[in-house]
C-alpha cells in the first residue's frame, strides 16, 4: 500500500530530488567563492614599472590590432614582457568578444554577433525524427533578397557543412575572429551555406514516434545517420533551393557519415559535387590512454554499463554551468590530453573560453559504442548487434561477418585535409579503403580541433577548401574538373603564403571582407603555408598518376643549399588518382610563384615541382 503523499514518487526519484537540491546549493556556494576570489583589474598606466636592472633587457612590443598581433601579445604576456597601453585595450576587446561568443544561446545568436542573419529549418526523416538545420544565404547587405527561390532570385551554389561526434552546428560559427570562420567566408564568396544536425543533439531532440525520455528514442548509431539523417537533409536542401547538387564539407564524424552515406546511396553521388573532409575519421587506431583503450576494445558494450542506453555524458551541460569558465576550459584540455594526447597549442586561450561551452551536444551511447566496435575490429563497418565475449575460444568472424561500408564505390571527388599530429587519423589505412581519385593533404602541426578553431586556420586550411569548391562545380565529375583541381592545388602547395582576401571567388568575384560597419577590412596578414601532400611509401603505381620524374642534379643541389629548413615545402608530389589523370601541369614550363625565393621542394616518388632557387621569385616546373 503506497504511503500518502510520499508514495507519489519512486524512491529513486526522491534520491534524485535530494541530489538536485545538493547540487543547487553547491552551485550557489561555488558562485559566491568565485566572485570573492575574482581578481581586481589593475589600473592602466602608460608605462610599466620595472626594476632598474631589468629595464635594459626589456624590448618594446608594438601591436597593430590584427589577429596575428593578438597572438603575439599573448605570447609576450607568457614571456613576461612589458606591454604598452594599446595592448591592454586589445586584450580587453578580445575578452569582450570571447565572452559574447561564450554566452550566445544558439546558432542564430552566434551569427548575429557578426552581422549575419540565419534561418532555421526542420527536416523530417523517413523514420520520423525531426532535425533542425540552419542556413546562411545572405552576404552582408543582401538581407531580404530571394536566394535560390525561383525565377528572379539570386542563384548561388550550395555548401553543406556537417559537425562531428558529440557536437552540433554551433561549432562552425563560435569563433572569436570573423575571418577565421569558414561559413562566413563561404557566404561572402557567394555560397548558400547550410548546416546539418544529427538526431538527438541540441537542435534535433524530437521524434514523432517517441519521447527523448525513452530508451527507444536513443536507439540509434551511425547507421541511422547514414541511412536517414544525411540523405534526407540533402534531399530537403536541394528541393528547397531547386538546385541539382551541392558541395559537402564534413568535420570528424561528419566525414565518416559522408563516407557511409555516399557508399550505400549510389544516386547520392550524382547530387554531391565534391566531398571535403576536414580531420577525416574512418577507422581510428584507438585512444592515447592505454588503460581506457584496452578496456573499451576488450568489450565496447562496457559503455552501456557506464553510461546507460540513453544519452551519453548528459551531465556535461551541468558542469559547464557550475564551473568557472577558465576552470571548465582547463578540464576540457585535460580530458583531451588524457584520451587523445592533444595539446591544443594552436588554439588561443580566448578561443577556448569562447568555443568550449559550445563543444558538447547530446548523442546516444550506442553511437559511441559503434565507434569502439570500429576501433576494435579495425574496420569501417555497420553496427554489430551481436554480443561478443571479450575472450572466446572460437573465431567469431568465421561464422558471422558484419557488413562493411563499401567506401570504394564512392564516385564523388574526395578531398581530405588532415593533421599530422591528430591521433584519430590513420591516413594510410583510410586511403586503402577509398577510391583511387582521393586526394589527401597534411597540415603537419595540426591536431583534430585545430581545423575548427586554430588561430591560423584561415591561412592553413581554407585555401584547400576553396581550391576544391572552385574546381568541382557540378556533379558530372569530369576529367577536366580533376585537371583544374590538380593545377590550382599544386599552385597552393608551392606557395609559402597567401592573403585570404585575394583568392578567386566561387562565382568569379573576390571575397568581400566586410566588417560589421560595412567597411572593407584590410587584407589578412601573410602566414607561412605548411601543408604537404600524402603519398604511399615506395611510390606505389596505384598512388601515382604518371611516371616518376627526377629533378635536375645541379638545380636540386643549388636549391638545397639556398633553402632554409623552416621554409622547405614538403610534397608537391604525386597524387592518388589513376582514373583522372592531370595533364595540365605538363604544359607549364614557367609560372609566377608565390613562394619565397630559394624555397625548395622535395621529390617524393612522383611528379615534382620546385620553387626556383635563383632568387627571382619564379617557380619552374621540373621536366622529365
């Protein structure tokens, strides 16, 4: 017989209620302590007070207010240098921007901070989930005009961006510099930009069949993303805009979803011009922490015991609310280092404070279990519903085999840009499972999250994206498009630096770097381009498009003597593509180069171009 009043709730619910009151009290206590311990800002003086014996060793530091100067300012603070009054003002401005981005409540508000108007759309999948997707269609000053909406409207090419694991569309726009935001750059270059969201995350937590409080709602893995979420979102976008195809840009798991979707939907290859994968993921080697890696590989289903069968890490939002922002940022850094070995040195402190609160979004425990099944079996496969014992006397693969995603069937051009310091990318294994026309470019010093938020992401990554978008303009996937892409890509790899504002536009116009007040911003500062091309060891014929070339001995020796080690360009070399052969470079004997005089390029078993070492600033293509 239930106890009156007290019997209205289950004992477990009373326990949760008591715990909630304890957490509320703890939150209030933490807020009081953090307010009491917050440092008071020192008064700003035109000069720093230093000891007489130290003054002679301090060098003056000058800043111009650009992104690079802010990074220099932060480095100077770490080195203990004296900063002028202007530097303090720039630091205050950065802190204000970081706080505004951190406190923005949703995708629309994040875009409004930079003067862009975003639209929200709802996609119903074939299995009844309601996905919230976003759209940026207007450049600054175009608000209200019809875009891809029948006769008389502005016709724009479509770029579709998809986020990674435990994320949502906000990760693309939560940056502290407008010029480092890839979607904003694409909009200004004339693209109609759309953003997808997976079922279960912040913008897609609804179904017409069940509630998010039920286990049934969270019974999904990457299979459902590939069979429903991605193809249904693309179909909605093409139907809404009246366009025949779009360009897909994915980050992390967003690339894995594209691999799977294009592999199992042959007709979808006719609707995607090009697939650009940033920090691509297919079959990671595992986690950096050996204990956790061994535990999960032994039995991926142990995650169900740890996190249940609904949403995984759902308490992360609570801790983000409770913890003081710098402390929360530190906790995230420690977690990334513990699990993946990432140091996040390419992301500034202010960017971390702004972006980390937007990093997490809900997904199912089953999705993470799916990933650990892939890691355990070293195979990009569908979810395995069978329960396997950690130790067994029989070989399970002998009697049953989980279906692999047939990624070699992909016909869409695949362009991958990955980090050389990213522990989740096994590029050699990935290329073996992809079609021969796949192109992979390495950014040696980049880790996983750097492709979203690194301080120099605009100079290191964006040009690779623009080259692919400008070359593959429709879903025909012709040899001419491949030739055009190989040519512009080689030019980008040869150059040691470039200003972002000078790149060719997607529709023949230059990128408009307009600020919030409508004034044109100065060109971005030149940054050294550090990309190099991935290739197979030993110069495999499958990886090369034409016979290997060798450099002239005299010129190669002279270039090696004149080039500085830090300026050496590594790998304007062979491309992985037997189907589409590039002949455009064969006809080039001399072109103007953007690289520094004396920059040298190493031959890597295939076609090789070398920056001229004669001090003329020209780039000469090596002849066979």
